[in-house]
C-alpha cells in the first residue's frame, strides 16, 4: 500500500516513480471524481520569432523567416473562436525583441472590447520575464499593466524541467528555474491564476522530474495560485535535441502513464492534472483518465507548437471528439471555463 506523506520531499517523490504502475493508478484516481472536464478554447500563436532558439523547440524562426501577427489578425482569430463557442483564448508566442508591452496591451484591450466574456489566458512565465528585460522594468510592473489591459490567467509553458543543469542543455537562453517560479509567484500575488507544465521524456531522469514536482507543490502551498498541471510529452522531430543525437523518439506509454499518476498524487493541491491529447494522442489520453488525469484540456482549434515537432494528432478536436475520449474511459464529461467553473454537464 502506497503512503502519502504530510509534506513531500524530492526523495519521496522520486521513490514514487519506481512504484507499481497499477498501484499508482489506483491511488491517483482516488483524488478524482468521475467527472472529467474540458474547455472550448483556441490557441493563438501571435509570433514564431524567438531569439532564444531552444534546442528542445521546433517552432521558432528568425526575424527573416518568421511572422508577427497584427492586432487585427489576432482579433479575426478570436472572432472565429467565439463563433465556435470558445470561452478561452490561449495566446502564446516566442521571445520576439520587436514586441513591446504596448502591443499586448492593445491586443488584450481590443479583445475585451469586442468579446468581453471571453477569458484571456496568455503569455508564459518566460515570455513575461523576457518582456520585463526588453522593457527594462520589473516583472510585477509588466504583469500589473497586462492585467489592467485584460489578462486574466496565464498558461504554464516555459517550465520545461525546473532544474538548471537540465535547462542549460535544453533551453539555455531563457529564464532559469528560479526566475520562472518568481514570475508565477508574482502573478499569483497579483491575483492572476496560472497553470504549470513539465516537459518530460528527453534528457531528464526521475530525479529531475521529482525535483520539478516538488518545487511546484511547494509554491502551490505558498500561493494557491495554480489551477492545473499539464505533463507535456516531448516530441523530438525537427528539434536540435534529435539532431544532436540526444533524443531519438517519444517516450513510451508506460512512462507517460506513470508520470501522469505520480503528478496527480504529488500535486493533490492542484485542481486538476490534464491529459493533453495533442501530445498523448486520443487513445492514450483516454487511458490516462484512469491514471489520475481529470481534464483533457480543450478543443484548441489551431495548435502549432507541438505539431512543428512532429505530433500526428489533429490541430483541432470538436466537443464530440473530446466527449469520446472522456466517455471511453467510463467518465462523465463536463465543459468548464478557465477557472474550472462548470458550464454544462453531458
């Protein structure tokens, strides 16, 4: 019988990764109800220009090859999403030195002016950190201005692995682990809720994953500002990590299910752990709902980043497909908003 300590340590989390998978699944599921949630949302990647050029990423372009969307182009995509019933816009891009804080202020105000009910969930912690450097101001000032313009929540990207020895190899030119955590801490203090992610299945090991989960658990105990945790499976195609011979293929389904289950057990102070169907595939996402995941993310409508790295899943799943994933696991489906308010149950 697996036991849960009152306070986690990195060692105790690492030991969980070596436990029996069946036992992990049973324990992870004990934290969840029979209801699995999803959101109707759209991904909008406002730019693919990124000077950080992380070896883990296949999406980034240089200034000559890349694009930067105008506010009008973003509004057009927002309008298409709202027509499809979207309640959330997930807006992320790259570390583009040509983008100012005024660009985002204009974008967010325009969206909220035209679509006041849609929730703006935008900019990763590393984008916020980068923007503060470009603007030569504090992270708090950046976040406060963006919140005033309409920012309501933040995605969890850029966390990768919260261990700087790993970050030095997979994302050496962007915010370090403490800087990522500090952006989230600052956002939570300002009342901006966020998600958190972990990119796994590349050069890290169980100890690194355990350290990552421990640091998230600890920050959540402090701020209670995280909503969901999304374990992201690394896709190596078209990345420098594959070209360098460091990662050949995506990790196997057993490792994925093990990581989902451990995440749910450790991060019981998070509202949910997601089975991100884009990276898992529809069938494995359904299985993950029996190993601790209790959310399948959303419709997405236009996912680009993972597909640039070789994902073979669709770029959009209609509600009917999400329900197929959920009901295939013997669960009840419910649509939610960004903050996990239930909008309807199926």
